[in-house]
C-alpha cells in the first residue's frame, strides 16, 4: 500500500495539469494510467501538432447543462496562463485564423512540458496501471490497481470520456461517479463526422475529398462557418464536426453552400452577360464541378439554359443552394469523435474546485465532466483550466 496525498486517475491533459499544480503545493502526488504512454490524446491531436488552446476561449464556446459552470475555472486559469507556460518552456507555436494555437514542431512538446513540470513538482507517474476498485476510507480513499494499492486523501478522476477507444478510452470515470451516487448525464459522440442515409450516400457518391466553404445550421439555430468535407462515408470537415455537437438523431441540418454569393443576383448577372449559357456550366464556375455533376445526375437541378429559367425555378435554386437540407443517418461514433458529450453532472461539482458536493476529496476534471468545447483548442483549454482549479485544493 502506497500512501499519497493525491491520486490522479488519468495521465492526460487534465490529469497531468492537476498533478503538477498539486505537487507544487507540497502535496505528494501519484498519477496512474492504464496506457503505455502519458498524454496519448495530446500526441495525436491537431494532426500531431496539438491545437493546445484557442485565444478566443470563453464560456460561450462550451456546451454544458449548466452554462455558468465553466466561468470560474476559465477566468482563473485562462488561455493566456497556459500560453505563458508554453513560452517558458520554449515551445514554438503558431496561430491560425480562428484563434487556434498549434505547436510548430510536435505535440510531444506539450507532453514533454507537462512531464517536466510534474518532475519538478515531485509527481510520480505510474503507467500500465489499471484501476480495479475504488473504496472510501476514513482518511480518504483506497484505490486498487493491477500493480499496487494506494491510499489517498484526495482522489481526482481525469479518466476522459469514451472517444477513441483504440487509445484506451473506458467508462471508468462514469462508473466511479455512479458508485459514489453522482448523476451521470447521457453521453454521445461529439465533434464527429456524419454518416448519410442511403439515398444521399448514392447521390453524393464519388465526391470524397471535395471541400466547400459553407455555413452549417442545426435545427436549434446554431451555425458555424467553415469547410465541409465530402467523405466516402458521409460528411466531415470543421463545420460538420462543430454542428454535430448540436445535432440529435432524426434532425436535419441546413447547409448554405454559397455563403458569399446571392444565387438570384448571380444568375441575373450571368443572364445579362451570357443568356444562353447552360445553368450547369454557370453553377460549375461557383461550386466544384464534380458536385454539380452529381446533383445533375440525381436530377436535383433543371437542365436548362439560364434564359429558360422561370422565376419560380430561380427561387427554388436560391433556396436549394442557400438551404441545402441533409438529414444525417447518424455519426461515425466514438471511434472517430474528438470528444464525448455529456458525463458527470456539473450540478454535482463545485465550479471553483471541481470537487464533488456529496463526497469530500473526490474531484472530476476534464472530459469526464459534462463540459464539451467547440473544435479548435477549446477542449484542451477546459482540461488545463479544470485541472488547474482542482490542483489548487486537492
């Protein structure tokens, strides 16, 4: 039995952040993780360059049943605080247009930075340690793993969600919450590509690899403007991943394929310049030719010259391209999702410390809680902020 002040389950972004902060307070800290390497999700994120935060991170960029819950942690440890750490360690990084910050070299730079800080703070990281049992004890908790038993005053659950099971994702965090009587809200895959109904899949067959700048809107009215990407399974790309967090089974999404161009005005201009030009030719100049050809093959568009179009046909084209309706069949699920929507009910937790209101000394941080950020570094920022908050008191 090893006695420690703080035991953290999960050597990911939130877990390591919490551990190093608790260690700097003079607490003895052990992090256990069932994987062979720490920070596995960090390493593969951002195409291997880790989109480690977003300069625009704010409470409105997060989905949570209690929208106020994230405010305290995000304000007390902001993106600028994490950027300071990155700069202190000499990690080179760059900005992208929507505020994303990426490593210039490798996501390993972020993992190495966190492990260096943990080393300086005296934190022990025990890998290939699978948690078998957690019990409450008079002085805290006893945690049984395949390697050894630990007795701790504070137990921090940073076990993540259900995304990317190949990286070892398990529901252990939710099971521990339920064991101690905390409510776990229903979970589903988020920031995830859509699969299509058979008829749409056939209609769009052969378009894999085509990317289009669009505005995608959910039935709830939430919109994102970024690229959509046609895949051999359905639709992906940043705009689709973003809207997937707001989509529910059976709903449609509306896609404005031409956000910077009014179809009616454009066709009027073309009619003036080249009245006998085929509609198909005109459309192929403003959208990918392969997409237009597939829509014609599916008899979705009138095979006419511009000057043969009636007012009602032009109105229908306007609606079609600015409000293209797609009803996804589903999503690709946890296998390819970036994050898990839902999780430990934040009403059960202190927004200041992430500690359970029912069970003193028990903390839930990062993705295991019901907090889901937008695509673009927001989920990492929640990991840093919530990990920091718990690390100040655990």
